[in-house]
């Protein structure tokens, strides 16, 4: 009867792919040290060959080959397996995680390969930090431009490991993108170097700290979300605060109006010195609270259906040194019933019920009032524009498309933010 699985493999005709950490040979168990000495052929990164030669001494076996150019090594590995030789290939970390595993599986039958992973740099980094990492995500910049990192940061991950490529996307590029994204205040930056090596190093960098002059090319960057510190309100800019200064909903940390869009919305609202401002679908409160910094005499009523919104918006208001007239947790338009009639309205939410919400707002908007709707789709624009026109409001439409500079090699690439359509309606003043 034919058998399958590990028991069917032929002794001596397997390629053992052995993961190592930065300690190299010194970090291997005694079992694997003995297995390497018994092998016929050992392929390893060039940095490990000196240690292997010292272990081998004057004996001719095992044959040692550099694996830094694995494509050139494949023919020799194939011949060794056909000849039934014992073969060990040393790799970094887990060979099946951004390692040689994928290349080997493209050229050898899976039953001829046996993988023995070591802890990955990602595992070691969080272990050294002493932080659980089941909520962590990662992005690799190996052989890639760092631009996707900017897009990933807009989602505000709680913990992000960046596998760096010093030639294209090293620690300097990571910090540059973090700064360009306005998120320096929202993340701790940790450098992890030579993980697993006796000379490994883990250090936290403050925004003003320079990179270490002896930064090892073998490093990764950990970005750990923290509650952003905030300078005294009087030290903040009048408006256009960095995205990273805002406290976020923990379950949807990237769901807020970005700085570039916020600035345009504040301009379109044409804020009066006094009056009533409704911020419907207020999110973290960013637009309405910045409006209060510009016009402290306004009465801001923020409405957000998400549970916990009142506490979060209140905390952001305290950080900015402003005080809303009220923050309501509830569904609009029902939540608007007891509010004073508005002079200005921002409708940032509504979803499928946006048309009904807009009709309710138009029934309350004072003469000379302005309503502004940021929209993600042209379908939303098509549904809402006729309602403004039928109510006799003057209509203006703008598309906001912003780009943020992201480091790229020796230059800068512009990384786009999602475009936003802004629909503005202005009610004529009383005659």
C-alpha cells in the first residue's frame, strides 16, 4: 500500500530549510548544530559562512555555499537532491514569511522541502517590547516604495510593524511619512535592531530625536498607537490641527475628517461671530470644535449616534480649550427636535437616510443660513442637490482632492487622500 505524508519521504533526499535569528549559528540548538555538521551540503547567507567554516575545521564536509543569490544556487540544490545528499539551507526567521520559502516551492516539490522556522523579527520585536501583538498589523517595504505606508497610517492601526528596506524605505522614510501624515503625536516610534543577536538593541525615538548614527541595516520599526499629548490650547494653531492630535474612537480610529478637508469645510461654512452651529454626524468633533476656536461666540450642538461619542467629543473639546453648547448621542433627525434653529449646519453623516435628514434640516435652517455636506459619492450628490434647489437655496459644488508628500528615495512622491465632494447650500437672507 502506498503511504503519504512525512513517513513517505526518502531519507537523505530532503532539503531542510532552517530559520535563524540574528545570532546566526550561535542561536541554533545543539541538535541542529550536529545536523549541519552531518550534512553533505550547507547553503547559508555569506555573513554566516565564516562561522560555518570554523565549525567545519579541516574536514571537507559539509560543502558550503553562499545563498545570497538563491536563483544561482537552485541548480546545485537540485543536483544534490537527485543524488540523495543531505542538504541544509539556512534562512532568516521563518522562511515562509517573506523568505526563501516561496522561491523554493516554485522550483521543488513540496514533499522534498521541510521547513523549520525560527521566530520572525516581528515576533521578537513585540516580545522585547513586552506587548501582546494579536492586534498588530504589518507592512513590508522590502523592494517597494514607502508610499503604501501613508495609506495604511490613515487607517490608524493600533500597532504597526514596518519591515524596512534601508535602500528604499528605512527608518528615516518611515518617520518622514509619519510626520507628513500629521500623526507624530499619535504613535510611539521604536527601532528594533539585530533581533536575536547578543548585540540587539531596542530603543524608542521621540519626534525630535535623530536616528542613531550606527543604525544597523538589519532593523524594523514599530509604531505603537498612544493617546496623543497636546500642548496648551493657546499654543495650538487657530485651525487646521494635525490629525494625530485628536482622540479617536478605538474601534474605528481612522474615521475622522482629514485636516485638508476640515479646512475647506470651515471656509465653506462662512462662520458668523454668533449664532447656532449644528454638527451632525460629528464623529470625533473635529470640524465643530475647530469652528469654536475660530468663532468662540457660536453655540455648537454636536450630534453623533455612536455610543461614547459625548465623552470623546467632550475630551477633545477640553484639549482644545473650547466648550460646545451640547453634545447629543442619538439618531438624527429625531435628536434635533429640541435644539435651537441653526444658522449653520454641517451634515457629515446620514448614510441612506441623508435625504430625509437634509429635508428636516432645511425645515429649520434660518434665513441667511448655510448647510454644507461632504459627500463620498456622486450618487449622494445627485440625491441631495435637487433638495437644496427645490428649497430655494443657492448651490455650490466643490471637489477636494489633496495629496500629501511622502519620502521616496532622494525625493518626494505625492500620496493622494480620498477625494471628497462638498455640496453647499445658502438660504437667502430675510428681505
